C-alpha cells in the first residue's frame, strides 16, 4: 500500500511540474494580398500609429472590471502589438481605398493620417472591444477628427476567437478610415 501511495504521489508531482506551452497569436489582415505593382496615394500618407501603453505587452489583455485589466500569461502576441496593428491597418486601408499609404516622411504634400488605438481587448462576457481615433492633417492643420468605438461578440470561447474578433474590429476601423480619405479638389 505504501509503494502504491508513493507511486501515486510521484506521478501527481510529475504532472504538476509540467509547464503549460504558451500559445502565440498574430494580427493579420484577412485580405488576399497577391503579388502586384502597388499604387501609392498621392493625396494621403500614413503618419503615426499609437497604441495605448497598457496594450504594449506580450499577453493578450482582458478587461475584467471598471479600470481593471488582466494580461494573459500563456496567450501571447507573437510580435509587438504595434507591429501587428500597423501591418493589418496598412493592408486593409490600402485594400479599401485602392491605393497604398506611403509613410508621411516619403510623401511631401500629402494629407497625413494619424491613428491612435486606446482600447483593444476582450471582456469576461465574451466580447472584443475597440476604441480608436484617427485624424487627418493637411498643412499642419487638423482637417478631420474621428472616433471609432465598437464591440463584437466572440464566435466561440477562447483567446483565438478573441484575436479573430479583434482582427475584425480593426478591419472595420480600416474601412472607416479609408472611407474618410476623400481627395481634395486638384487645381
């Protein structure tokens, strides 16, 4: 009996010491991006993209209560969230607009699009949420200022579904930004 108990204790302690493998996620556009010659916009350029500092961490973030968040320990971004957001928005704005936005420093006379993501997280009740702003700057003057605030139900339980919902929200944001890019009348 003592040997059986000792074996059971050793087996249980071996199971308890096994580390949980982390899962890694990417924010990527769902758009098909075939090889082609790109068509840069002459009217608009991409300026800054800012991410709220609380999002700038490895773990995906869950909003657990008013002003309280919890970053996931084993569900991590595979790259800095800034890079994922920038890659996704750049591809989806271009797809919706029909033209790529070059970096502002490469586009001398273009209207600059600046973006700030203030919230991009999940909730305990199974939703993903976003709050974002974008503004257009022409000749050092803000000519248009917008806010996008939305939540979306997850299609299933889990972090993978949360990333899918966050991706969909960012894609909606990109379409709204693209729709606001109306070229000025040319002289």
